[in-house]
């Protein structure tokens, strides 16, 4: 994965992480603008070694800010309504074949 792809992945992950901590979408928007400014500040770094250092530091920072109970939609796997009220499986034997 190139450094550009890794940076984009970290940017998306940081926005999703901020959504886990935000109570309202309007609060998240301010955090998203702040996160964008942090990534924009290092946009013009061209040294590959410096880029790798920045990426690894960002990875560590995201790990420390990881939410202990991240938001999950109720109907998603792991949600409170996942597979609730499933239809009863059909246990009737199949009808006989007619020739």
C-alpha cells in the first residue's frame, strides 16, 4: 500500500472514530474539520521516511483513542436487533414428485 493510500485510510478511520465519540452530528462536524486540518498540515511532506513516521504515529494515536464500545447500527451484526424475529424455518417435507 502506498503512503497516499495509507494516509487516506487513516483519515477515514479517524473520521469514523470521531463518530463513535460524538454525541451529535453537529459536534462531529467540528471534530472532522479539526482532523482535516491536521492531515492538511502534513500534506506537503515528501520525504518517505518522514511520511512513514507520521503514519505510524497516527496509527498509535488512533489506537489510544479507540472507543471501548463503538457505535453499531441495531440491525447490523453485533447490534441489539440483529437476527431478531427471524421467520420460522420450513420443516415440512417436500411434496412428492409426479411423473
